C-alpha cells in the first residue's frame, strides 16, 4: 500500500539503492501527510474562530506529530474536546 504510487513494488526494488530509498522516503512522507489530513478533517467541524488552525500550520513536513500540533494531547485537552462534542450533540437534539 505504501508504495502503491509507484505501481508494482518491483519497480522500486529494481531501482538503484539511492533512488529506491528516495521513493520509499517520499511514500512515507505522503502517507504521513495523508494521516495528518485525516486528523485535521476530523477536527475541522469542531473548530471555531478561536481554535481554527489552517492545515498548513497543522501539518509541518518532517516534524513529528507532537511538533505539528497533532496527538498526543493532554488529558485536559481531550476531555475539553469530548465535552464540546457532547454539547454539540445535545444542541443538535441527537
């Protein structure tokens, strides 16, 4: 799955070592970006003007998830998000 962007894995395996390593690193970075995008999309409906973070700030290539504002978060932050979600569900009548 990781190397699906290059078609068959044999293409990468038959490449020179340096080219193969670059392709694998690129695939890893794209996979990481996709995971960050999915996290950001999940948070987006719960953002308001105060808490909005553009994806360009949320995702920082090469940074760890912690450095880019992703998980892990403190217990208090998680509980605050849970309370916000519950409040929005109650408000929506669900």
